[in-house]
C-alpha cells in the first residue's frame, strides 16, 4: 500500500461513524487554532503552505490535521525559540501529517494521552533549547512514520508510557537520543535511519514514573550509524547520563528483541545492556532494575567500540578490554540470550544463553491493535490524574530529576496550596538557575489545572 493510500485509509478508519464531518482550510495569515476551535469531531483541517507562529492544541477526537505541500512549500510552524510547543494532541484518533515544525523550546509534536494517534511525514527541527521532537505520551495504538526529526536536547522521537505503537521509516539525527521507548510496552521500532546522535536507540525503564515496567519491544531492520555526537542534554537530567557513542542502549527494559539491524561506527559499543545502577538516580522499589528476557538475534555489527571513553571506557579497562565491542552488559540480568554468540565481540554476557535456533520476530508484522481503542469519559478528578500522567511526567518523575524537579519537591513546596500550584502551572516563572524554565500550561482549562494540582499534592505517591 502506498503512503498516500495508507494515510487515506487511516483517515477513513478514524472518521467512520462520526456524523457531519467537514473539510476546513487555513491559509497563511490566519490562525490554525481558531479553525481547530471551530472544528467538530471527524473534520479534516487542511493547512496551506506558509509561515505560522503559534501553538496548536487539539482536544477533539478524530480530527485530521493535514499540511498541504505545494511546489515544495510547506506549512511551517515556527516557535522562534520563544514558544514551547508546536502541536499538542489530547484528542483520540487524531492524525498530524505534512507539517514543518521548528524552533520550539519544548516539543515539536506531542501526544498528551490521546489514543489511536498517527504522526506521519512531518519535518521537525529543534532550536536552541528544544527538548523533544515527536513525543507521544501515555497513548495506546499509534503510528509514528516517515518523519524527519533533528536537533533536540533529548530524544528526537520519544515514546513515553505508551502501548502498541509502531515507529517506522523515520530519519532521526543531531539529537541526544535518536529514538527512545520509555516505560512502554509492545513497541515496534523498524526501518528507521538513526544517525549522528549521541546515542542511537534506547529502551528504558525510568524510576519514579507511574508506569513501573517496560517490555516487549522489537528493534528490527534499522540502520543505526555513527551516533557519537557530544551530548547537549541539560546538566543534571537523566539524558545527560546516557553514554554517548552507543548504538542501542537497553536500560532495565525487559523482553526486547533485536534483529536485522545494521549497527555501525559507534565509539563505545554496538548494543549496551545496563541495570538501573548505570545512572545515578534514586531506585524505585516498585520496579525491577534488571534487563531480563532479551534476545539479540542476527544483526550486522561494523566497526564499533574503537574509541571507548567515559564510563564505558572505564568498564572496558576494568574488564581488560580496550576496544572493538559489539555487545556489552554492565550489570545483572536474567534469561537473556544471543543467537550465534560466537560471531560477536562481547563483554559481560558470559551468563547469557544461546537463543533457540531459528528464533525470529518476523511473525509480528505490527504492534498496533487491529481495532481502535475506545474513548472513555472521565470525571474531573480522573482528568487531573490523566493530565498529570500525559503531560507532567514528560518532564517530572516522583523522586528523580528527569527535566524538571522531582514531584516530591513540589509536594513539599506547595503543601496545602492547591490554588497557588494551579496558578503557577498556567504562568510559571524560573525558580532554580540549574533547571530549565517550565513552559506555561495555560492551554489547559482552569478546572483541569486545579484538578492536576489536587492530584499532585493530595493523591500522588511513589
């Protein structure tokens, strides 16, 4: 099926059964957000080529937000290194396609709890302080495909606390991490070109987040090349501790399969497995810190580990090795296996067993669900918790610094002052010179901001 037909099929699936769908058009000089506000569920919103300086927030279901490219001209959303977010998606069944999004300080395109999402054929460029390029958060059943993403201070494509997501045929570069699956399940990362980042692909289980496991990810048929760039992650953030010069990092995640990848030219190591002790962060007693049940099948390793440094270099020196490592484990893990272990240059995996002959992930064609996830109706209190998980945990965990301060600190600072915290969420100011300034979340309704504050101060626990 061609890309155009797949996009059309996606649109038809998501608008099926939605009455009175219509087509709306935005031209340069007009507001995309005003048209979104006037739209109904199922509408197609076509954005014509031109320059747009705004944040677009879609909280309606089954909206198709389509950029129109004419004679090489794109619809360009330019945050000018001032605005925080380009496109935010809170509705279900939303598609975002063919936008050039650049110079936003936080996120280029972010999903905030929306299910059945599609982010297709977008071009996302970071700016001076951009954190994430494309970032679906706490969503189920999604597709991130054919995007070009570059130049951000954390992950170019970041799948956070999601389930059943395909990340396919993207090009990610010049970022700290090319593609990250964090505290997520049933993710397929396939056919991507990941190059020129600090680290290529990471599967992570981060302490302190509401989702306490990460498992069942397939990393298959990707070109993972020369990810050795110096890290630009903010000092003190978890991303700043991710070892550069690594093709694939598995950080405490379970049941991953790695097959058919070309992993080439990484200074430190081709694939690195690590438990949570690799990164200095308070442990989460509800999480298993070890990477278990992973399978390294047939991959192509070329010229990895020839200039080891940092923590990986120190570990290799302690192990009596100086260079040339394809596969490395820095800590303990259970029931991990390798297919054809004799062909790999490896360190720290002596306890691993051979995978079963003929082991493959090829029977899994997609991790997306066969039917869309049904939308739910939430009470205001439930909206508060969902918004915390879908929005706040992109930068905050309970006890560990991710981007912003731990929520444990926020609870102590605002105890008994829910209204003050709600007001601060809408119009934050910079309080700590060693942390980035929090972006305003004033697009959220006032009652939802208060519900978030109530949840953080009265109900949130580790």
